[in-house]
């Protein structure tokens, strides 16, 4: 598989699953990260100004306290903005979303509050002496373009790629496993890590060599049977079984408008009525 131009420019981060299958992420370069930061800095600056206007009466009464209050408010808004959005938006702020960047863990899964807080609180050091000189230098010499906050939190910043939805996930039938309340309810109880693993495998399966692809879905199929406490119907392959689980995890058609080139919300139609039952253990 030939690397894309942006991959060659920005570098890649490879995650090896327990099944010895590689997933590759395109790392975000320092320039794109700077542009994302610039967008966020403008938003934070405006938000800080609004907050300070609210306190202008107190600042007028205590002019010597105004500058100190301004600095404190700025850092509180800056930290709160980044930590809140990166936690709620799975590693994105407004700037990162505009530049199609995302913060993830080095293991390839989404970050949580702990990672968002740790990497953003370290900005105080990364900003020294000005304009992220320490953080930018660290990112330039780091193999995975990580600033000090990323090294501390175990995170990386990657470019989002628009992946073609597998044809098996494009339509949803009204019969079979996808209409089985027991199957759907158990799929919805999968852990976040399991959901991301299933969806990532479904979306990136075309990138894998056949041997790795068979090995991955064989392991996933067995794991899903244990997690769901349901036996896989004998006529379904491990890959088809996993794709049905992935289809169930996708949002309903009326909750997310489909866009060309991006994962759509319409899951697959089962091939036939006989292929639609799973057996609870």
C-alpha cells in the first residue's frame, strides 16, 4: 500500500493490536497544529474579553487588581475551553475540528478527561518562553510530533481521514439480527473500547492484507461472542458477524445526515431471512 502524500509529509503512527494487525494514523504536522491553535487562541481571547467585561466594575474599583485578574481569567478560560471540548468532542476543539485534527491516545483510542486535563495543564511549560517555543521544538524533534503535554499524557495529534463506508454498512433491513431487540440491547452495552475497535476494524478492513484481515476478524468474532454472550450463527463468517455489530452501533438515519465520503448512518440489510438469528448463551 503506497502512503498518501500527507502521510509522507507528516509521518505516521502505527498501532499494533493484540492480534498483530497494524493500524496506521497520519500524524498532524507542526504547521497545521499551529493554525488550529491560532483559531482556538482567537476564540479564547474573545471569551476572556467577554468575561473581563462582566468584571469591569470590580476592576475599576481595584485598578491594581485588574491585570492579575485578567491573567487568571485568561488561563481559566483557556484551560476550561480546551479540556472541556477535547473531553466532550473526543479530542477536538473548534480549531482542531476546522483543520480536521484529533487528539487520541498512543494506543489509537479516544482520550478522556484525564488525558485532556493532563496535556492541557502542561501548556504552561510548552508555551515558554513565548509562542510555544518549548512545545514546538519538542514536537519537531519527537518521532510522533508530541509536545511535552502529549508526552506526559501519552497522546498524539492525528489527521482525520474520510473513510469509505463498507457496502455491508450502507443499508439497514427491517428483519434479522438488526431488528432483534436482544441483539441490539447487548451490542449497545459494549464498552467504549470494544465499540471503537469494532468500528475501526469495519472501516479500515480494506487496508489490511487478507491474512491479517482473517486473523483480526477471527479474534474479533470470538471476543464479540463472549462480550455479547451470544453464539454466532453458523452461516455467518466472523467478518460478517463483526460488521453486523458495527452496523448496530451506527446512529439511526434520522440522527446523522449522510455525507459523501464519510461513514453513513444506514447499516446493512441482512442477506436473507435465514441468516438473522443469534443464540443467547
